[in-house]
C-alpha cells in the first residue's frame, strides 16, 4: 500500500555549477549540472509541494542571472506534465528561504505554507545588518521574506518550531537548525502511514545536494562510505552531517530513500523523462491507483 505519489519536477537548471558548491572541499574539481527542482506529493485528497521555486522577474531574475540559471519555466507549465495546476496545490512545505525554494509563492494562491519560525525570523534579522555582512544574504531575495510575512498576515503561513508529526497524514517535518540555513528542514513521507514506516521517503531540501553528500566521493570505487556536507552553510558543516545522519536513520540507512532534489543522477535511479521544454520529471513512487507520468 502506498498513500502518496511523489515527483521531482525540474523547472530550470545551472549547466555548469562549481562542484565545490555541492560537495564541501571539492576545490578545482570541475563543474556539475545543478537542476533546480521542487517536489510534488499527491494523495489522500491533498496535493502538496516541497518548495516552490523562484519567479523569473525582479530580484529573483537578478539572482538567477548571477548564478547562470537557464531554461526557467513557470509552475503552470511544469506541473501540467503531471496533471496538476498550481491552484490545485493546498500545502507547501518550504525547506528554507533561498530564492530558488521560496521565491514563487504568488503562483500558489490556495496553498497554506509551512516554514521553520527560526528560518524566517533569522532572515529578517540578517536583512537588518550592515551591508558589510551581506554575504549571508547571497542566495536570498529580501522580497521573498517580505512576501512570507504577507502570507502570515493572510493567515496562510504556519511557522514551525522543530519537528511536527502528521502535518498531513503520514507526512512529518524535521528541523536542521544552523545548517545550510538558519532553520532548514526536511520532509519525511511515511508512505504506508505507519509510525515505524516500512516505506519512508526523505525529501532532503538542500541539506543534501548530490549522492556523494551521503556516500562520499570515493564510494563508487570501493572506499568506505562517509558523509560529506554541501559546500554552503550559514550554520555549520557539522550540523549538516548530523542532519544527514538523522535523515538516514529515518530512511532505515537506505540512501536510495533520501532524495536530493538538485541531483541530476536521480534519472539513473528512478523512472524519468524529459519534457518538451527540456526539463526532467522524475517519479519517485506512485500511490495505489495512480497513473505513471513518465511511462512512454
């Protein structure tokens, strides 16, 4: 029995991203493709998103241009590939407030949003600091934070403190404070509904970028597996490693069940297809009775 379908939906990408950005210490080791993606979870009369991407205008576009992002497509275009409209989405879990995760809230007019309270409050604090400290804001659009506060004013934002079980049936939120960002979080789907799930999926946000963050760069050639954190942390790499251990524990130490949405090689592990827009849809699992969106 599977309660939810899960898809990773690419909406743009960086064709050449420094490897040291995704793998701490990988200096002078070249570049990787970095897909920009969000996740759709469908089942039990709910359609939820993990992150919402960015809107390709104003300062969001300025940041995208700075990071050399290409081939942006709107949620309406991307989600149509799995038979979903943005207005169908009722719940959005924001793993952290970087522009490519929290920058498109306006496209989901009927959704309720969840974010860690520490995440949004600390970005308000960071915005108030002198410009000489603005490195901390390197991937944040201040307008996104303001729009988040407006969601709170509209009673459409729930701020979370720590972990929450069953925010939707079988879906839990988990905090990773002072790691990639001030209040990053990941989402666990217990797809059989059991407290001790035999079918868990861990949606890692940016706490894990690529497979090597979990297995280490030498695992493919027989070296012992070792967690290697992502390259960017406003908190600490130590906290990233500790969060990875918690995610792996929830996944029964099955790395296949920890999903890094920036990982291009998901295509080698899960069914996927390239859309007519040149973007990838990856199908992590299907709920009972759901039709595949990637089968030919």
